[in-house]
């Protein structure tokens, strides 16, 4: 019964929950303000199976801490949670599984509510309203706008209501919108009546109002701009323009005031006419103090003439007109360009040309000339200017004249500009003979700053400067501007470009005389180079080196100051890099490998980046220049040295060489035979010329032939027997009486042939008749036989072994000489008349055995 009563006190949603569920949460479906705390209560109904101790809370599947629980009684449990996020969340009250009934009826022991979150509305600010002109009347609708303050969520949006109430009648009009602007339609615009306007912001969490606007209805009026605006240029007034317009609305509805602004065509700087001059209800106005021959753009607008009432209308459409021409009110800007072959005089149109310049008059005067004026001295230079040129802010530069200028010559130049109305004053420029006489400015500095070039300098200390000329040149384009003599810093006013190098000069002007300038180079903005330099070889590469050369990057491609060059070269995977200063245009690579292909390129760098040039390939030489020639010359010199040394050795050691390589055989025909006779001294005969052909033999009788044959036979045993003989050895072509004993016959035990032993000494002997031979004159003493002997290293011939054959063969070749007595020799006290006796004590070798080989052996 108690459970049933408790359900009766719940709302409809809770009531149906009571019937089905045993758990109910209060409050149901709340809208919560973000940043606050929310408390919910879970109640147990229609069951005694559970108590408040069996309950717990979940927020978005997360169990809430028990520290946030408050037990009210046995059947109710509270929980308090902070509201921090904007996202909606579910809050559930659940029961623990304390009994089988709870488990089986789990769906009846759970209940949840959706927590919707949002922000309270805040007061709108800066409410403003306007009533615009529609045709010739004021529109009955008032349009307002305001600023939204605070935040809002999708689940709790804020709605704004614009309310307009007529204070006098109490009539109220309103409109609602979720935006920040709205328009309220009225039946008729309540001119000259007080209106109360405000905005109301409201959502599920509350309502708030903006500040109220209580103003006269005309306060909110904004008319159309003045119509039919025209500008008139009057020839008699070259410095003024007359402006006319029409009122946009009748004065019965609203009295207006006006505002006028104007500017030169192309300029964005407006000049405003003071409101005191146009506050009246007027329809025309004259602009004064304008520049002649200048196009001006004019605009007009209006508003309620009451102070602090209404809104300014939009500006009218542009009204454009050119003022009339007047004679030039300033001088032409005369300047010069110095070239190798002379001076060019150039000038700009006068700043106050007041019209289109049609010609320039120029006069160049030498200091030696005494007459300045005179029509013959002025030269006319016609120019063709368009209206666009005369109205342009950039003054045209005109080349007037070019003259050669000799050294140490001073020139004065006078120039005037002429338009359709008159001519300007004369401009003077003096070119001194020596510009160094006039000191330049000091400590010139030029630097970029926020898209401009700033200059600063100190004036010369020597004399006073009347003015300065700031000149900047780039790529053949020149421009300049003039500054007062008191100027110490300025800004270049010309049109400058990024990534372009400008050569800036400051000239001090001394009463028209140009002083010595100071120069500086600068970029308005630097960037990376467009490309790197192109590298090439200077000549042919060497074996271990190659000289690279490159040209500087063109000025327009540098885009900044070159800080350095980096040379890259590679012959494979490894890349070598060498950094050189910016003023370098050549470099020699060293320590290269011979007969190797290399790729090389150069990178140019600025403070803003770098760029690589094109690749260049080359191959080093296998041999260095002159290396092959050096090798050939060295080998040739070495060979020549060896040949010379060999010749010298051969010359100084010819006897030794001849002895070792060509053993000299004594020529029996040229040998000196020592006389062994003790009674007669040795008489040597001068060697005769060895030119005999054939064999010469002695003519002897039968006794003599017998003696010779017996000698040959007797010599045969000498080849087989060993003996030593002491003899007087004779050298080649001579004899020695005191020669040492040597072995005469080979000591071969096997009985070898003496012809096989080339080192054996063969003894030759001959018995000469006392009657003389070959011109030998016997002395007066009793004739005696002489025994002569000689030595030879010539091996024995085969004929020596066959004495009989020699005799037989030789007998056919003998030439017959005069008969001589048979062998007779007087050896001491012993007389020997028999040849056999003579050969018994003297070993002999047949003379004829060597005759064929010796080419005419002549016994003496």
C-alpha cells in the first residue's frame, strides 16, 4: 500500500517507471549548467528484496566513487557529480546481485537519466540599428545587429529576440532569430519619434536583455549617396576643380551634410575636405590648390546634419577630371652618365611640370666662353610625351646630349623644360676638371629593411654641401633622387626589385659642382643563384693535375652576393669537394690518378642558398707531358754513356783485350833471331814487310836435302817424348837472350798431339849458311854457322806429324836459291860438319811444316 502511495506523488514518466521498475531517479531529464554540481536521488519502490546499501551509480559506463554517495534512508541513495564537459551523458542507478529474484529480474532493478548540458545566455553587446533609404523615402523596416557574448551548445541553443517599441504610443514589434542580426518591419517609419530598441537572449537555463537604445528615429537613418556628381575643369583656374551633385532625399524628410575626398589618379592616399567647409545643405564645392595638368578622382557622401545623428552614406561613384596646364614651376632634374668616351647628359621632367613637356633647351658652356646667352648657343631637343607620361608618378628620363670630355676640362650645362604654357627655370650642372678636389661623403652604409633600401652617411668635413644626389644603377638602368644638404639618412624612393644587385652612389653637390662619390653594392633581397658557373679545362689535363677555369655568373643570375665556390670532382663513388673564395675563377686539381676519367662541377653559394653548374668530364694522361721524351732521352744518354765508356775502356785496355780475345802469334818472318855464337855479337835485322806470297826455301844440294829430311825425321820423336829445354825466349817481333826456361813440348802422358795443346810453345830453329841470307852480310871474321830460334803459340799442324809428306809435298813448291854448303856450325871448340851431329844436341822443328800457315816464313 505504501508503495502504491509513493507512486501517486510522482509525475507521469516516473509513475510508469514505478509500475515497471523497482528503481526510480529524480529529477528526470534535467538540463544542467556546465561548471556546476548536480545531485540525483535513486529510490527503491514496490520491493523489499534490496536496500540502499545494495545500490551503486554509473556515469557513462564508469562507476562513481562511493565518496560521492549520500544515504538518505533505507530506500534512497543520493549522488553528487560535477558537470564539466559539454557532451551529454547517461547516469544510471543499478543494484547488486544480492538474490535470485534480482538476477532473474535484472531489468527492473536499473534506471537511468540523460544529463543535458549547456551554458547560461549572456548579455548581447554593441547593439546598432539602421533604417536605409528606399527610393525617395525611408524604409519602414529597421535592421539591427549585435555581438554575441558567451558560449552555447547544440543541445542548449540560445535564441535572440529583437524588440522595437515606440515610446510614445507603446506599440511594440519584435522578431526572434538564432543569428546576431535581425530586421523588424514597421508599418510606417516614425520620423522624428522616440524609439526604444533592445535584444533579449534566452535558452533552457535562463534569459537576459541587452542595453536599450532610446533614440530619435532619424538617428537610425542612412541615406543613399549624393547623385549626379560632376567635376568641371576651368582653363583660367589651372589649380582648382568645381564639383556639383544632387541631394539624395528631400529636405522635408531629412536635412543633410556632406563630405568630399579626392586624390591623384593611381594614388591610394585620399585628401579630405574639412567638415566645417561642407556642413551646410549645399550642392557644389570648389577644390583649390591642386597641381596643374593632373588627373584627380573625387567622391562625395552625406548624412543627417544633426550632430551625432545618423550614419554616413556610402561614397558616390568616382568623378575624374584633369586640371588645366600651367608653366613648369620647378627645374628639370639634370644629371650625367660618365662613359669611356665622354659624358651623357640626362634629365627628368620637372617635378612640377604642370603640363606635358614638349622640348628641352640645353646649353653647354666652357669656362673660357665669355658669352652665356644667345640663341645660337641653345640647342633644342624635342620630346614626345603622352598624357599618360605626364600624369604618371614615375618621371620620364630623357637623353639630352653626349659630348667628349678632355682631361682637366670643366663644363657647365644649363637646361630648361618647356610645355604648352611656358618654360621652367634653368637647371645648372657643373662638371669639374678634377672631381677629387671635392671630398666625398664618409661612412656610407646601405642595407635592406622591410622591402626598402635605407642609406646613411656622414657629410664631408671640408666644405658645406648644398644637396646630395643618391644614384642607383642596375643592369644599365639608372635612376636618382635629390636630398637636402642637411640630410644624413634617407630611403630610396624608386621602384626596386628583389634579387637584383644595385650599385648605390651618393654624390655631394657643392653649389652645382659634383663632388667625388661614395659607392656601395646592395640587394633589396637575396636568394639562391639561378645556376652555377660553367667549368671547363684550361688547356689539356696532365697526368696528375688539371687546371679548371670558370666565368663569374652573370649579375642577373646571381640573386645575391656570392660567398664562395665549391669545386666537386669524382672518378667513382667518392666525391671530393674543395671550397675557394668568391673572387676565384680558376683552380688546379692535384693528386689525380693517371689515365682516369673525372667528372667535375662547381657550386655557387649565397647566404640564401646555392646552385650547381653543369658537369664537365675529362681524362687524365697516362704519361705526363715530356715523360716519354725524358725516358727516351735518358735511355739514349745511358746507352751513349755505356758506348763511350766501352770505347774508353777498349782504348786504354786494348792490349789486354787483344791479348785475351785475339792471342797474337809471332810472325816468324818478323821475329828477331838471337845469335848464339859466342864469337859474334847478336845482330838484329829490322823486320821486313810481311808481303811474300808462297813459301821461300833455301837452295841446297843433295847434301842439304838429306840434311833437311833427316832433321824432319829426327824431330818426330820429340812429339812423343817429354823434355824441358832452356832457351832464349823471343817475344812477338823480338828476342830475349835471358828468357826463362819453359816447357817446349806438351807434357801429355797419353801421347796426345801437340796440335791439340794450344798453350804449348813451339820452338822454331834454323841453321843459316855463312854466306848470308836476304841481304845479310857476313862479317870479315871466319864464317861460322849461326843457330837462330824463335817461339810461337801456334798449335802444330797435321803436316808436322807427317814429316815425310811434308817433304814430298814441299819439294814441289820450293823455290830454288843458290847452293849453300851443308849444315856447318862451329859451337865453341867443337867442329861439326855433319848435320846429324848438329841435330843431336839441338832439337829442331822442320821449317817447312809452318810455311803454308805463316804466309811466307823467311828464315834469317
